[in-house]
C-alpha cells in the first residue's frame, strides 16, 4: 500500500504565523480577521521556509518536467485504468483508504499519472542490456496456474494435505477450510502468475514453481497470511527467451524502479533536460537531492 499510494506533500498551516502582523506589506490578503490580515507574501515566506513547502515545490517541478517531456506517452485512459484497478481492489473501503492517505480521487489520479510518467522516463533514459536480460532469464519462471487453500494453523494445513492424499476433493476442501474469501468458492484458484509477479509472497511462489502439473505441496507453505496448501493446475515448459522477452524486460524495469539511486538519476536527467532555473535564492536547494544547486540558480 505504501509503495503505490505515494502521499503528495501537503502545504500545512503554521500556528506560529503572527496574527498581529498587520503592518507588514505583501500584496493581496490571504486571510483577514479582526485587527489584521495575512498577506500572500507572509504566507509564501512561511511556506518556503518549511520542509513541507519545499517538498511541494520540488514535486510540482518534477511533475511538470515529466509532463512536458513524456506527457505524450501517458494517456488519460491509462490513468483511469490504474485508478479502476485500485478501486476494484479495495472495494467499499476505497474512499476511506484515500482519506487515510490524505488524498482525494483527483489527487490520487494525479499521483498515478506521475507514476506512469516516471515509468515512461525510466524506459526512455535507462536502456536494458543483453547481460541484464540473460541474468533475468536464468531465474525466470513462466506463468503458472494454481489452486490454494489458506488456513491460520499449520496443523489444519497438514490435515488438509492428508485428506487430499487420501482422495479428498480440493474444491470441497477449499470451500470448507480456506480463509481466502476471494478464492474459496472458486476451488481456491488464483490468477496466472510468473516469477515477475509482485503481489504474491516469495515463499508461495518458490513452493509453487517446484510443483509439476497436478502435484500438491506435501508440507504447508508459510507466508505472512498463514499456511497454504497449493495444487499446480498448469505448469508449462519454460520455452525460449524470445517468447518471454516482454515479461523479462518488464521485470528488469520493475527492479530498476525500486532502486532509489537509479530513480534519482532518472529524475536528475529529466530536470537537466528541463533546464530548470530557481529564481528565488532562498529556494536554491529545493532540488539538491537530484541536481547541483549551482546549475539551478540563474
């Protein structure tokens, strides 16, 4: 959740703003009250002094630079598709999850678009090498389809395995025992997945990939969710690299996107190409995590 729902930096109100500063000049009033006002300049000065204000400005600059260079590569249809995916995933809790993360539907879509723009920038700036593909292919597992039964106790999982070994029906046992409400009424069947999948526990995937078609795990598989009994429905041959190049490349880019140093260098390249110029000397360090301050103050 924390990975994908990146909170946009929020400009916060400061209790330390002096309400009696009515004599200060600074243009149009943002707030008026009995005996005084807060001007745009006062508000701006407080914001630029704060970490939250500077983070917001940095986010705005990065987002605009990405939009300018890669906007043509990201459509509203793509953004809506990502949005609908999360909405479906969280169902009736979606609105409360948005609220908990300090977001609205609109700001969440903005974040999704920025994520997609960042992915586009990564793929344009960082090119995959044959060596990277060769390494990824060595560990790649093609899409498999499995059924599973999830329970909270190891002993329950062991009992289910015994029942299956004695001719028990997987579908009936899944419906009776499984705590996975999303799959228990469909014989515990999961959507097909390969080794690039990031939604399943690594222990689950490792155990599943060892099974041949028709085989069932002989011992319970422990994950953060409990204990699983897994049955392999379809485990195809690995095939050739050419058949899976797209998945392999996506896996490599996914790994890159999780590397902070790689992504920092990508954003740095985007900002350099944007030729950003910071006009306010008090904000000269706002992008220092990406580029040198000397190149921004002009």
